[in-house]
């Protein structure tokens, strides 16, 4: 498969999406070791003169830990308040870790009106481009404190989850590659948690009905996404001529293997 992935070596602008399950332990508390690995790898890519945008989940999860709550709050207003605390703490963690590797970060919080409004969309694109030009790593999340699309799925949501958001961001910045770090090794022909005979699919060129049938429900109970949202993200990127690779977030070092063109995770190959 390596020859089919060698084009990934040429990826210059890379969007990396990291989920709550990667950033926290099963206890819900922050996994500093994994965050440090992720930050070190992104910093290494920056030193290779790659351009990296990080799309991160975890505001509510980090907020729950910061406030020492026993679990996620139930009501929307409480979740938004916890997200406001968590987002501040999350950016503080990223800023401190990245500074250890001489990298500067900038925060971008997006809401649905940014995508729907041409003026707002252009302003966001300009902000991304300026940060990237200056060698600053944009860190993106949905603004959970004012937007309920990710907290509670709605009929008319634009993002609804950070998998879709990361694909939209990849499209906005004309990325070459989107890497999604999940709680699973890749995309399987059935749920490997319930079917031990399931097989991982290395490369997907088209999201057809057979592929859709392979997608199960939600993933980790600490996040909001599942394989369905990964397919939604892949559909956006593939149609925008952007490669997307799904890998296991427990091993952030796999990002480097992906960019080397190795057969890691599942590649959703862009339409060229």
C-alpha cells in the first residue's frame, strides 16, 4: 500500500484533529503524557516547515476535571458554563506545552454563523492565513459556550462534532491532509469492539452504501463522535481534493508514519 500513500509525503499544510478520548484518561482527567507527545510531534512538523492547524475537542472534559465534577453536567446551560472554564484551561495547557518547544499558538473559536456568512467566513480564512504565515499554530474548537450544535445535536447543525469541523477547517485553509486521531486504529468493515473478526480497511476511494453500512454508532462516552461523523468528514475532504487519514490517538507518533507514507490507519483518498 505504501506506493499508494507516497503522495502524503508532499503534504505541506496539515490539519490534525484530536478528540477528548485522546486528551483524557478513562477517569476523565487530563492525559498530560499524551498531550506532550502530540505537541512535540506537531512542533517537529513545524520545524520541518510544515504548516499545521490543530482542531481540538475536550473543553467540556477538561472543564469537568478542572471543576472536580463527578461527571458531565446534564443541562445545556451547565455544559456551556463548564465548556467556558474548560476552554480556558485547555488553551492554557496547549500554550504551556507548545512554549516548551518554542512554538506560539493562537486560538480560533468557530460557530455556525461563521460558515453561513460569507463575510465572517472570509475573515476567518484571513485570520488562519495570517497566523500560518507568521508561523503560529492555530488551535480551533467549536465555541461551546455560545453554540449548542456540538453539545446537543440539532436538526440544522453545521458542525455537530469536531470531526466535521476539522474537515470544514481543512477545506477553509486549503489543506493537503487531514489527520483525525480517534479511539480506534482506523475504519473497520464492522465494529471491532463487538466483532473480533472485523478487518480494518486500509484505503477508501469512495464513500458508497457498502462503506456507510460499516459505520457504527458513537465512539467513546467521553466524546461526541463515532464512525458516522468520520465518514461525514471524509466526504467533505475527499470532494475538496484533500486526503484524510484516520489513526489511533493513543499513539500520536503515528502522525509521522502517516506523513512518511506508511500503511497506518485508514486513508480516505481525495478525488484528484
